C-alpha cells in the first residue's frame, strides 16, 4: 500500500497520510512535486505556508496602500514553492511580479501555480544557478520593490555582499528592498536551522563539531554542513546593506510596520517570550535614544530599506 493517497474533491485535493487528511487547492502534480522535493512529512506545511507568509507581507502591503503606491514592479528573490507569490498576485498595488529560485523543482511548482491558479501578474518564473544570480538578467534600476523572505542566511557567507549588491543594482531610486523573516546572527539562540545557542558565531569546523556533539547532524558530513544554501550561519543587519556600491539607503522599517508592535504580534511562537518582551521593550527605548535599528538584536530581522541616492556611474 502507498504511503499516501491524493483524493480529488472537485475544486480541492486531499492528501491522506495514514489517518490524517490535509486539504489544499493545489493540483495533484503540485502536491507530488512538493513531496518529491520536501518529503512527505513536510509537505502539509506547504499547504499552510501562505498564511505564514501573510504575517510578514501584510505590514508591507498596508504601507504601500497608505503611501498610495500603484503599478509596482516586484522582484521576488528565492520564490521557494510560491506561497508569497500567491499573496503578491493578490495585492492591488502590484502590477508585475518577477520571481526566481535556484531550486529547479520548486521553480516548476511556482510555474504550475501561476498557470493553474491564474496568477496573471506573474511575468516570469526563472531558475538561476547561484553563480547566475550574481548578474541577474534584468535591467538596472528596474524594480520598485524587491522582496527577500528568509533568503540572506542561505547565501554563501564568503561573498554574500556580492549577491546583495546585485539586488540594489536592480532597484529603482526610491524603491524598497525588504529583508523579511531573516534569522539574526547576533541573537544568541539559532532557531532557524540547527537550534543551538551561539552556533552561528562559530567557525565552520567548530560549529560542525558542536552540532555533532549534540546530535543535530545525524548522517551528515562536513561537506554537507557547509555546502551552498545551508542556513545555520544566519545573517546580520550589516549584510543587508550595499557594500561595493556608492549609494545611500534609509531604514524605513518602523514606518513600514515592522517595529516593536510587529515583534509582539509575530513572536507568539518564540520560546521564552515572557522574558523576551520586557527585554525588547528596553531595546526599543535604547534604539530610540542611541538611534540604532531594533533589528540589531531581534531573533528575526524584518528590514525595509529605501534606495535614496545613487552615486554610481550608470
């Protein structure tokens, strides 16, 4: 007997695993591709990920609406299985969506979603190699908004700034680049990948031994631990800024709805929240007094930066 069944219920499908049933609007082909790429155990999560993405995108959408911005061209970096793509397609202020990922199976999922769910605003869904994303095939100064949800921590640490600089090159003057749901290396506990305190601060060799000691890498070798795309090293606020480009950006995260109130709203699942909230109330006061972003110390960074001035030769 098969590990699972996919039952067609008209406008919905049901994934049946043992005595559990998971409903979705996705087609049988999409479900099978997600199972192939993410495994049967994780697949039901991808039926609900759209709701999780809406937590992080809703403040941005509210800001775009309040600012009266319309007909926006959006670049979605790392589209994964397209949960955010679906939400972007529903947003009134957005006119065109360009998405890409380095994972060919997930790109195939997003292409199928665009076709089957009628995501009319999606203009392209591409699969690029990691090397190709250093020179994206879009015009410079083309996009009004660039969105990276949980992406920066997956970029190669050694030349991460080169990828980030490329995003800024494609962003219009006055455009917004949004680093959402990005685990912070300066937060003591790494909860995104390995789940051990301070591991993202260690050298790869020491971190590997540390993770092995606590049984976090069963069956994994060192090459797999440090390969491109692994996320245990997390990211920093500094890595979200342009490096080799002569330009100025302004942090508008608070205005865009990603301040302390947002942390309280989305931090429901964070361990030790009872202790964290008072601590971050203090951090909020200090950030106002000393003028540093709260994202310096939050577990997950949600940073919106506006490209203000470009001194670079076009």
